C-alpha cells in the first residue's frame, strides 16, 4: 500500500514532460530488509549454487506460502516460506535443460515450466506427475503465463520470435499438446532501410528457427485478460498487446498488434525487457528494461508513454524476473 500510494502521488503531481520520479526506486527499497531465514539458495545436482531463472508464489488457497523456484539445471524446488527448519517441500528434475520461467495454474496445485529444450511442461506438484508436454517452438522458451480466471489456457514466448497459445482441453497429438493459436515474428525488428535499398530475401520456411542474427526473441508474455496478451522482445524495445480474438496467420511476418508501447528511453543498445507484471487492478504495467530502468505504463488508456520511470537498480541480463508479491 505504501508503494502504491507513492506511485499514485507521483503520477498525479508529475509534470507532463518530466518522467523522472520524485524518489528513485533505491530509496524505497532501502526501507525493506530480508530476514536471514527467508534467504533460499538455488543448488544444482552437484550441490553447487546455480542461478534461479524463474520463481513465483502459488495462488492455491492451501499453498499460498509456497514458492516455486526453477533453475539453470532444470530443477524445480518448492519452498515453504514459513518454515525455518525444513523449507524445501519437494524438488524434481523437470527438464534436462535450463528452465527460464515457471507459472502456477491459477488456484490449483499444478504449474507449468518453460525450458531451453524447446518445450513447456505441466506438473502436478503434489504427486510430481507430468500432466502434459507442449511442443511447437523451434527454439528455447523464455516465458509462460496463464490468465487469471482460466486454468486450461496458457501462452508461451520463445527465442524463435513466436507467441503460442495452448489449451489442455484439446486432444494430444503423438503424446504432445499442439498450439491452438500462434503469432509469428511478434517482435521482428523493423528494417530501417529505405524501400529502394531493401534487398529481397528468400522467405523463411514455415516452422524453421530464425537466423541467429535476427534477434527477435520474445522475452516475456503475460495475460491482461482472457482475450489479451502483452509481450516484449529482446531488441525492439517495444511492448505489444495482442487480441486473441483476431487471427494471426503464419504467413504474416510482421503481425499488427492491438496496441504498441515504443521504447521510451535514450539508450541505443539495451532496448529489451526482462520482466513484466501487472498490478492488482490490471491497469498499470511495470516493465524491467535492460537500460537499468523500470517503466510503468497505464494499459487501460490511449497513452503509450510511461506514467512513471524508476531508477536505482542494475539489470544487464534477460534472466532478471519481476513478480507481483
């Protein structure tokens, strides 16, 4: 509530052309301290500490204090954040590759993992059973998300530049779930050459992974509501909103989003976003950028520039995550 009130006050009082907050983010975070027993280190199979790439709290009523953490070695651990003596509830090897994101099924005791093995998986955390595998991306998956009120629908974003929507109510094919909707090249970087200088390129075969130098990776996906997805890319510095009621064909290499929020900073290189989260009202989007700023956008209106900008932290990696507490 304190953080919310400060943001509201700054947004109201800030001059239209001045996006700098009255208080940098560091001044707010200085007032918070983490107790020693709340520190959890992510270990690999050999007992060596490895980077955690994804973490999120359960939304199930009986598991509200359970934190799921996925790491570089493909291990998922469930922590009971209220226990000091035995914080680890369960752990298992979910993928034989790094897990870049993890998301709980809303209100249920199951979660989805997105991995560098090009697949997403759905797990029952009580039994440890694999409920399903989602196969269709041609490169590493970077993000996975569920809508707030839907338990059978999820979306993924990958390094192949595609956003895919899945429905577990659909029949599996050859043991895998297949996407029910796909947005191809969601964050292709615009060609800045003039039309006269543009060289014709051979069309990329459908289903093939993009060239390494295209850098069109989708870094984050999340649902604003059951019909709208918000996504960000690695190099274009643009946040986009997509209407799932619209058809995006695989032949459209530059799909047109419902709304786009251009990169608002001055950096010419670090344009990507590593994490995004909506506040409890669903109207304000916080996006962590690799230019060391957090941008706050109001996604319910027509304004596409930030309503607030926060500084005071360092973010040079796309492995940084931003979650709502």
